[in-house]
């Protein structure tokens, strides 16, 4: 007889899973160590704001559990959508679309970050 439970405890992602291994929240300040973002390919010598934001998005995708869409404790899910060519100005570029989903407890009529589950 199998006595092991198949119950899996669901937990929201930690601050470190969202923002890097050295991320801290203290006295109202969120501190993110740019070096942690090298884990998703960022050249940390002189990144610009767009590169940092993209790295945070990629880090979140990488650290999300495969079952995040079924986990009621995860309040933010970022998923891959598609890749396509885009003409911007005179340049042809690749566009990588991501789908961002924010989950709040029902019933709410507007998105308030304080209402996110997790």
C-alpha cells in the first residue's frame, strides 16, 4: 500500500525567484542585484533599463513552476506567446511577445496590486 500523499503544497514565488538570488525587501526598498540577471543572459557591465526589464521578465518565466496557471497562490504569470517579424521605422526586427496575466480574488472591478493573490 502506498502511504505517500500526492498532495503538493502550492506556494507563491519568492522575492528571489522573481528578482534574483540576492533580492531583498527592507524598510520599503526593493534591492535587485544586477549580477543576478546574468543567469538569463544579461551582460551586466552596462545594461540599459529595457535590458534589465527584459531580464526580469525572462527570470520570472524561467522560475515559474510548470503548473503556475493552475496554482491559485501565483498572482502573476508571464507566458510565451509568439515570435514574429516587425518593421519598426526602417528596420526589420524580431518581436517576442509575452502574455502577462494578473490574478486577483473575485470580485474586483479594477486591478490593484494589493489584491493580487499570493
